[in-house]
C-alpha cells in the first residue's frame, strides 16, 4: 500500500517490514495503528525502497542476515502487540 503523498510506504505485511528493515534500516519511520487490531508499518518511500519492494514480490534473491531478519520479525510482533 502506497501512501497518497508518496513520501511514505505503508504495509501491514510482517515479513515485508522485516525484509525492508534488514536491507535499509534507516527507512523505517514507525507504526500506524488503524482500528483496534490493525497495525501498519511506515517506511520512507524512495527509489531504493521501491526497488527492494519490487524485488521482494518478484522473488529476487538477496543476501541478508537470517538473525537480523528474525529479530525484525520479533520486533514487528512486539510493535503489533504493544510490547514496546
């Protein structure tokens, strides 16, 4: 989901947010809670972010740290459930 102002990319996909935070950690802005149980992850949108998103959905292969990726999944869950 792309925000209308195109300066932010918003997703509720837990694995996508972990991937983006692993590959470009400085792009993460925070979360946006919508409703009682919906959490969206907000990223700075730029050419690099969009290229990584396209690659993610196209099934491109990337080298990344499995430990860091797993940590970002756990941190994403913590943000969803309010543990942070």
